[in-house]
């Protein structure tokens, strides 16, 4: 995945600690999450999706830090519609394992929650952005939900990128 490789494109403008999901993040971790989100916004715009007003693909690292400091992963969720067809919606999720989890991998509970959010918003397509590969049960659940009614893609942005959907 390209975004994490563009580290030299910007620097943290602020030395204050950045906390996300109730966990302090290093400058490197903040930069990586910022880069991934920014790249996703650019990709959506390039593919004809109408970005929400609050999501600016030209956001700086300082702006990102200001907007998302103290927030949790659900605050990163993006809901977009195609410019040419408002019925074509897609959601982008950035789930994290709970702080008490013994692994940094996202499990089936998070995928169930994503499925519920998609149903609530009447959305059939989604991309799930994760730091590490999903746990086995989560992968099985994605396959089941995809066969049922949704198109879910999983992108592992640290491990070389896996995408299904």
C-alpha cells in the first residue's frame, strides 16, 4: 500500500502528544494513519465519489491531529456516494481491536459492528482498513456477509495489502 511509503512528504508540526482510541501515538504512528486516510480520500475522489464536507483531501498533519485528537476509530469512518448516482454508497472503516485485547488484530466483533452500520445506512459496499491482518473468524464473517448481500474489502495497510471485495 503506497500511503505508508510516503513518509518524507510531510512532518509533524506539533510536538504535543497525540492520543487516538485512548492510546498515545508516536509521531510515526500518527503520520501513518494520517497518510492512509489521506490516500483513501484521494482514491475516493478519483473514482467519482462525493467526499463529505468535513473531509478535505488537502488536510495537513496538523489539521488531522487537531480534528482527531482524543477521538476513537468510529470517528474515522467515511460515508460517500457516487457523484453520478447517489444510490451508490460506500463506507470506509478503520476498526481497531479493543485496548484490552491481547492482539493488535481486528476480530469478528468489529466485522459484525461494521455489518450493522452498513445495514443502518443502507450501504452495500465497504472497505475495511486495518493495521494487521484480520483474525480468522473475522475473515470467515466477511466471506459470509459478502455472499449474503454486502461487498466488503479488507485492506491490511502494514502487511503488504490484502483486498477482497
